[in-house]
C-alpha cells in the first residue's frame, strides 16, 4: 500500500500470485508500507503470507501472518529512506523475535515491543506467528535511545486496554473513517507512554522527558504555553528540555500542538452540540482559528466541521457549504 493522505484499507495475500512469485510479491508489499528492509525467507519458493492494512497520514496498522521470515534493517537502509518512526509489535499467536542495540528479546502474546527504525534491527516472525504492527510517528513515545526493544506488559494495568484497542481497530477497519482511526491511535499512544514510564525515567534526560510530557498534558490549553514557559515552569533550561525531547524524536512545540489538537478532537466529538468551533479552538489553546484549522486537517485528514457533524449523527441540517464527511477509501484492495 502506498503512503496515504486519508484513511484507507487494503489487503495483501500471496495466494493471489503464482508460488514462484510469492516471495517477491511479499517483499514489494512490505516495503511499500514499512520502508526499506532486507528479507530472509526460510523457503522462498514455498513462502506464504497474508496481511490486512489500514492507515492514514500518521499511523499504519497491519495484521500479519506468514511462514518463517526475518526482516532486517541495516544502516544503509536507514540512509536510503531516513524513516525514524517507531513500530509497536503486538503478537496474537506464536512469538516474535526482535534484536536491536545488542539486545535480543522474544515477545509473546500478552506482551508488546516498541522499536525505532532509526537504528539497525532484526525482526523475526516464525511460521504460524500472527502479529499486529502499528507504525508510529517519531517522537510520539518516550523511547530511550540505545536501549534496544522496549517490552511492554499487556496483561495488567493499562496493558489489556491497549490490546483491546489495537484489536478493535483491526476488527472494525472497514467501518472506520480517518478521524476515528487517528483518534483511537492517539489514545493508544498516550496509554503506551504511561506503560513505558518506569523504563524511561531511569536517566536524567529520561526524567526530564517525562516531566515535560506531563506538564504539557496539564497545561496545553493555556494559550501562553510555549517552550520557554515549560522550561520556566519546570525549573530547567530550555536547552536541557530540547535535548531530552530530541532523544525521543520530538520538540516542545510539537508536543504542545499535538496535545492541543487531541483536546480539540475530544471536544468536537463529545462536547455540547451548541459549542462553536471557534470556542473549541480557543479553549484548546489556539490563538488563531486559521492556524487551528490547518493544523487539525494536517493531523487528522478532516476539518473540525467534518468531525463535529459526523459525531452528532442527529440528522440535523448542516450550514451551507459544510455538507462534508471524512474521506475514506473503502475496499482499497491489494495494492
């Protein structure tokens, strides 16, 4: 599946091609949605695999099952596509093997692992293993550099909620639109960030990273919140905050914008019907309605008006020129 601007759904299955072409078919489809990789097939001439694919401009979720295969990302591959995004791997059957930064782990159902594409890695999927893999923008999670795959316990605390949400997205992929998919992924990332807190806080910069994220979450709706205001409020230098966030691939300004957009999205979907979009924009911390609209469309692929009327679902008349819906591409098929 090629990169998407709005939500789309597709599928790839080696049964659609002759056996002799199955390995090449698989490699082509995986590289389309996962970037530059190397492949080691246990038996290329007989290889079989299938995957469902769903995604928008920020997130891509696949549900994949295949014969034994190893995916490798080298330094050369990293230079080729410059993708520093994260991958969340959630096995639902069998076990997954991941190696990065001289650390190797086997991940079973009830666990998940987060890895970055900015450093070399190996990803092994034995025959019969089924996994859900969510592509996440760089910096969305406070993943400590050089620590190898971060393993998340999904059997207690917030873990089962994450499992249920990821599974729900896969099961409901044909009924979702871009706004709903993006909002659910945003919530998954927020929960995962909380799950990763103990490991991330083990260094000074990791502690700063967590404190900044918590501070932004609490104060994002304040229009005067700026990177300098965060530094002043926490008692650290702006440079120290920038260094801490740089390690996890983001910036103070980007965190502020993302959190404000998440607040606005919740208010649009769940707030009172008589609350205006202008009011929601300012209540979310934005000073400019045009800046809010542009940032919202870039983030969710929909306008605030589209989210508002899609969430109301009351059949009431929409203002002239606003009879729109979030664009979807149902049945995108095998691409």
